């Protein structure tokens, strides 16, 4: 059974930093692109970043470029999101998700999410 | 990277069919055959219902179907059931390995 478990969320002050982790199991982690998607409570989904199987390619939504870094450790079956210079508008539930199915451009498994709150 | 446009809400009675539209541009929806749809019940994680415009994952009811014409993709739910009540989001590939989600649609079963 595929499982994605996020951790690391919490309360952080504006300008602060936080690192989210996602531990994967039930599939060959090294074989798939992975992604972070966020959702402001009560609002819609927003694609944040993704990373290639070997970590050689990383892509971000414009609003987090230069502040967030996605990475992975295939030996630990883990995905990370390092978030710096956090702003109030980064407050959201952050989901870890796996690409799969057909062309590989859809997210076929999601974690339950971890809440990040940026507030003083 | 502007969000794709979806109607805020769509409703229907049990057994009816409803269609949710998802309008983008030639840089996303119109430029690729990589549109997916996600169902998100309240308080839960999203679940993929349609991928690659019109393909259904194993286990998803055949009442769900997808299509695309130009810059607009659509999700149709035929034979609406109470369990279909949820938020629905489209998502499109937008080039250079980036993606964009729709604004989301709340489906209500009357």
C-alpha cells in the first residue's frame, strides 16, 4: 500500500524558516517525480514544486522561487521542502504527492498534509 | 501561472448529470493533453478522478468522464450520487515541468 506521511509543520514567525518532510512507502520511490502542493484553509489547491527522480531537475511556482527548496533522499525514501523567508501568505496545508498514471503528469497518491502557520 | 478558471459551484439532483468546466489558455490546457481532475471531500486529501484529459484510474466509477476542447477541459458526472458531493479541481501541465490548478468547484447534490 502506497503511503505518504508529511511532518514538520507548525507555527513560525514571518521571516522564519521551516523544513517539511515526507516519508514514502509502498512503492519504488526512486522511480517517480514527486511534488508539493499547498492549500490555504478554505481555499483552493496550488502547485508549489516538483523534483525529478534523481533530483537533477527542480521546478517551482513563481511565488516561492528563491525562498523554497525541494529536495529528496532516495536512500531514505524521503522528500523535503525547505522554506525560508516565510510570509503570512505561505500559511497553508502542505501536501506531498507522487506523480504517476499514464503520461506521469497526474498526482496519483497524496499524503494527509501538514499545516504551516506563519504568524507573529 | 494564473489559476485555471472553474465555476465556484455546481449542483444537481441525484441521477442527473453535471459538467464542470476548466478554462485556461493555449499555454496550459490548450497546449497539452495533460489535464487531470481531483475530488476532495471536506477535510480530506485530494484523489485523482481523471488523468490525461479522459482516462479513469482503476477504481473510479465510470460515471466520471473527462474531455477537452481548445482551452477548456470538462469533467462530467453522470448519474449523480450523494457520495459525489465534494470539491473538484482541474490541473493542467503548463510547460517546463510546471503545473497549474483550477480555482475549484463545490459540487452539491440536492
